[in-house]
C-alpha cells in the first residue's frame, strides 16, 4: 500500500455554516472515509437511526463510558449528553479508514493532541449577515435569544486561528471541492508515505 | 480578499515521471497560477518560444544575472546554463498569483528556505521498472548509459523524504487530481487566511 497511515479529520463550524451536509456529501464521494458516530443520551428524533445518526444510550451507560475514559470529548448540551469514542476512531484508523468527525469548537479543543495526525478544519459562513439570516430562518426563538446565540457564535468564530484549514461555505460546491481537496492532499503528504512500499518498488535489489 | 498570501509550488521528479505534463495541465485548469519560466543559454529547439518555454539568453547575460544574485537556483547541465529568477517569482506572488516551478532535486535544494511559504512536491513513477521502460523507450543511448542514468535516478528518488507531498504518477488523471488538490488545500490553509477579511465580515461593528 502506498500510504497506510490514516487520519482523523475534525470539522468544526458555528451552526448554520453547513458543516454536516458538507461532511455527509464528502463521505458519499470519497472512498475509505467514514463519518464518526457520536454517543448521546438524547432520545432519537423521527427518522434517526441508532448507529447511523447517533449511538443512542441511556445516562447510566454514558456515565460508565465517561468513567472508563472512553470519550476523547464529551459535553452536556441542554440537559443531554454527547460524546465521541476515541477507541472507535482509533480502530477505524488502524483498519485503514480515514475518519471525519464533526464536532463543535469546545469538543475540538478536547481532542487536540489526543490522536496523532489529526487534521483540524474550520467551516465559516461567508459573513455574519448570512449566518444571522440562516439562523433567524430556522429558529423560532425571540430576537433576544437570536442575539445571544450570535454573540456565542462570534466567540466560536474567533477560534478559527487554531485550525489547520479554513473553508468558507459561500457556494456549496466550491466549499465541498475544498474539503475534498484537503482530504486528498492530506493523503499524499510525505508523512503518509509507506516507506516499505517505496523500498519494494524502487530499491528491492539492494 | 479571503486569502491574499500566495505560494510557490516546487515540483521535482526523476525524468520520465511526467512532471512537466502534470504542471502544464494544472496551469490550464486552475485560475491564478502560473508556470515559472526558466532562463537558459541553450539554443531554442523547433517549436520553443522565448518567454514561454524558456527565457533564452546568452552566456554573458546569464553570468551577469548570477553575479547580481538574481537566481534562486541555477546549474550547468551538459554545457548549458539553466536558472530560476527569484525576483520574477516574488513579483508574481506579490501580484496575487501562485507560481509553479518544475525543477530537479538539486535545484529544489537550493530554493529551500529562500521563498517563505514554498510547498515542495515530489512526483514518482509507479515503480523502477516503469521508469526504466519509459527511459529506454525515449533514449537512444547504450544500455550502459541507461544503467548509469537509472543509478542517478535512484539517488534522486531517495530525496522524496525532504518534500511536503509525494504524488505517484501511475494513472495520470489521479495524479493530476492529487496535484490540483494540493494546490487547492494549500490555498485554504489557515496561514493563508486574510485576517482583515475575517474582521470585515464578522466583527466589523467592534
């Protein structure tokens, strides 16, 4: 195999930037990459499948996983628990599969340094105005709640500097091509080259 | 502008790996990237245009450019002089254009550290056997000359470890897509983000 070392791609974005659709589409288009499935104590919504959208577990099971150090990141959001299993990611990487994980800025911070060769990607909307329009369109909340949420998002956006790549989701197809390019380019990085393959193909009689 | 910092992409390969065709095709497909034109004292071959394939100069002019430190790399090959103008590259980068330069392993070594944000790409043939077949097919030389040349190429191939990316040119379209992806991914690196653009679009009222 030319390159056998696989990567974890961590994708973060303020909500409304379109990261989930980007990641889903990427997995449809690229071979040997899989979306990491998070664990949650939240109840499934109509159409959500266990093991596909989330691994749905009860709080007791979740707390045991926390105690056993199974999560590389976890958080409580509006009373529900969400977490990412480090072992599941490492198993996929070992089996020769790249993993893509979409997680918020806080989750991404917890992951840093834990999985070698991780690549951090930040997805931005084209402007604050666009984010505001998208957010107002999908929230039934009061203007005050929207304003508070936008303030939080600004703090998230400031974190872009800590990522490796910044993709601006203005035109979806361009943003998707950029995300595909990041995955393809990372796969041909010199650190991913299998030196056994090089030896076998160029220096085998030595 | 979202990203205003441009890059120099330095592409090296043993001859027969197909780097020149890859670079030419890339420039046709990607906007805002230009192939750097080398200077040479060699006489133009039929079909070669001054300023397109090479800047053809006489030896006196070339030696003056060497004395004036205009070349970031230069070499004598079979009695002819070849060189790359650092100023021409820096001018293109300043004007908002990425530059691609194909240059051998020795030339690439001379460039290292001279232009900030340079990206080094190594193109490999799929195997030594393929390289040998391609080389024998296009050389009219004796078996001994071919053998010597292959030995030199092995030494060049060992240098792949000093590059940022390694592209294996087995199937041309796959190799081209990998090269395109490297250019696209490098353009969305966080180091290329224009922080003024971020401020203007997300924090302008602050």
